[in-house]
């Protein structure tokens, strides 16, 4: 800590203020059009709007808030670079989600290459507890680790259904898979998770 | 271990209720529901710095092709090449690197389209903030910029007294301090600090792939 | 930082042995430190290089002193002290079983010593850092924990507990943030570290005080 007795200087986390008022009313399509017309700074509106929208999805897909932050940032920048390719500016949200989704899948593939998860990884064996009672946090951590052992597609359908609360029909629209194949994927995931969570339930 | 019974899976899918299950499947159903309920639904909030970082990259990407090439040349990953070159570096290795640099230096327009990544694989954006009301100028100096006060000035962030800047730092650990009005060296109270060997202290920032840790 | 200069530095450093290399790279100090400092640091650096120690941190420390307007003799003393810490680290590393430590590991050891750990602590940490644990990372984490105010013996206990518990290197890297979180919730650095040590030893994931996760349970009957 500085020993000086001069005027205090402290470090704070500070969120930069933007233009207020009108920007809260502008639709995604309006903002996209403005940015494409050259008003680069308006893109910040979309960044603020969507910074957290898909953060949970990314975090549960990638297993870490920090890695998710990286992925969301990358997706937002990529969305800017490809903005002219966004066929329907009104559907910016869904289009951004697809970019993020691709980024998440790519990240998983990259991690699999660098450090493929083996069956013995992560020490999923349940700790020895005489009364057999496991608190919520332990189960939650065990589930998070177990999700890491599913395929990317299985993990995604689980996250979209049981974390984001979407219906199979909505998931089908996003992923392009049929409801029938999604259910098959999910049911395999349930069985795999039951095996991985042995002793934690 | 056997998988869940199809009826139990229908409960998990929301198509059947627990009460609909036959008695002998009730326990299995409850176990399955416990599994699903263990999922972490807590909302995830990312750092407010995300906006700063994305807009910094967006503005860089938005400039003209020639300027983009110029920026790519000066991308932070060059710093990685400069430091930590030991005296026993193999001659041919150094030559290859030096040759590559020479080519880049002489023909900037021939460089490939800059990557659309937020920062290079070897560096991460880190935001520095200092509350210094009454300061006329503030800079951050550290091992990442040769302790040069002129290299990284902070700018007023809008709210009176707050100064900020965002820098792309290479992966690794760095020491730094703020310089107020060109003469007052101030540590970052929010960061761990170490003895600088001169009777003052330096702040520490650790940068890892994909994140920064203060 | 001109690109031509980078070109030259790489060529110089690669081509010339020991003392001459030190002379070449010392051009970095021109205009930044007085000539007597430059002269002294070149000698210290050449000597360090001969012992296999990294020299970059020595240049950086000299440049830092120059930038901060520190008197010449103080700069020289600080550079000499840094070389000394790196030498101690090198010895500790060799005795810990690392025969050819990389520059990163030596610097990490020097940082750990600067943060209050003993040569013996450095040795213990290095011995504990078998693959997949990289000693450079372990030492860097230990140094940061020390910089946060965690007493040296507790730094050792915490890091060793995490390694024994088989926690990932990523979890190790997250320790300073966990300690800071504990501090922000009112614990002293020592208390925060002690809590994390207990959690690691018990095989539980560390949860900073006051931050037990809670989430809304999902209704499986939702359509």
C-alpha cells in the first residue's frame, strides 16, 4: 500500500457511461443499420444488450465463466465483422447466438485436442460419507464435471433444456436437429449422467 | 449401472409428472429429478469490461485496410518475440525470426488480412482504472511497456476523477504502477503488490490465456 | 519500440557469447539510466548470464529505476539484489531436483523469495511440482499469494494441499482470486488461505465465505 499522505487515489471498477435515453428505444434492426451505415460507436448498444444474454449458456457449455467471457467477446467482435452478412437485422439476437454457439463448439474441440478427457479424469468418485447425505453444492459441482464428459451435442441439449428452460421445439429451431433426434441425444445423456453421478445422488 | 426407465425419462422431459409413475419407479424418478435439479441455473454476469474490450477491437477492425495492416504489425504478440531471448539462442532460429520480422517491416501491405480475434493467442486485454481527482494526467507504466510513462496514458472516463485505459498484455505476469502528473508513483490498491527494490511497491497482474487475474 | 531495434537485438543476442551479448543488449539502457549505472549493470548481467541466470529481468529492473528517478547507487543495489535472489532460486531449484531450470522458473523462484518465501520453501514447492504441475506456475502463484499478505508457511501449506488433492493447475492459478475474494468478505489473508487449505484437504471445491451458490430449482414438469 502506498505510504504517501497525499490526496487519496483509489482504484474502482467502473462501467463506462454511454449515450442515454434514445438508445434504450432503438430496435436491434435500427442499430444494425446505423452501424452498417458507418456509425461504429452504436455497436456498443448491442454489446451492452447482449453481453449477458447468452453468458449462462456459454458458461455451462464451456464449464467456466472466464472462458465464457472470452467466447462472448469473440462472438461479439465476429458478429461486428460479419454484420453485413446478417440477412435479417431483426434477428440479430438469434444470429449472434449461432456465432457464439459455433465459437463454443470450436473451443470444446480445441480443448479436446489439447487435453482429451479420460475416463479417470476429475476424480468423480464420491467422497466417503457415513450418513450418505450430499449437499447441493457438491452435487452441482459433480454434475458440472459430468457434463464435461458428454459429447458437445449432448451437453448442449441438456443446457438448453434444463438450464435455459427451452422446449424441444425451440431447441430444434436453433440447432437444426429434429425433435426426435434431440430426445434420443438427451436420453443418452440422462443415462450417461446417471452413471457418472453414481454415489452423488 | 442401467439407464433410467423410459417413463422416468419422460418425467425429466416434462411430459409426465412424478405422481404418474408406478410406485416401483417412484424412487428412481426422484433420483433422476435430483440429478436435473443439480444443474447450475444461476445467472451469469460477465465483467463490465467486456464492452470496453469489444469496442476497442471493433474500432481497430473498422479502420482502413492499410491501417489494419499497420496495427497487425504492431500487435502485442511482437512483444513476446522481443523479451526472454537467452544468449544461447540457436543462430538459425534467431535468423529465421529476424528474417520474418524484416519481411514484415519492409512490406506491410503484403501481410495477410489481420485476424478477427479479439486479441492474439498470446495476449489479453486488461483494463486499468484509477480514481485520481485533481490529477492533470495519469499513465500506467510497467514491465510490459519498459516503465515508459509516455506509452500508456489513461484518459478521463467520464465520471469526474476516474481515469482508465485498456491495454493488450502478453500472457504472463507483469509489474506496474500508475504515474500521476508525471512524478507521483502510485500502486493499484486493488491489486497484490510487491517490493520494487527501491523502497516503493509495484502492483502485480497475471495474464493467462483467456482471462486476466488481478 | 522500433522494429529495426528488435531485429538488431535478436541478431546481436543470438550471435555473441556472454559478455559481448550483454554489451549489445545494454543499448536498451541508453538514455534511460546514467552511464555509471549502465556500466555496473552490464557487469552484473554478464556475471549472471555466465551462471545461467536470465538477464532480461536485470535490464527491466534498471530501466524501472531510471524511469522512477531513483538515485544511481540505489538502482545498482536493487539490480544486484535481484541477481542475488535469482542465484538463490537457481540453487534452490537445483537442490529441488531441477537440473536445468528455465528462465521462467528461476524468475518465479526469485519472485517467491521477494514475496517472503525462504529458499527452503522454494525447494519444497519445486519438489512438489511434478507434472502436470509446472514449477514456474506454482512459484508464480506462491509469489502472488505472498504479495497478497498470506504468511509464507501458509502459502506453502495451501499450495501443497491443492497439489496433494490433485486439483488442476487451473485451480492453482485461481488461488489468488479466491484469497482476494475471501479478503473482500472480511477475512484476513491468513484466514482466507487457511479456509482454502481446509477445503482442499477435505476434497471439496473452494467456496469463498458468504458465496455459497444457490440456484432456482428447475421444474421438470415444465413443458
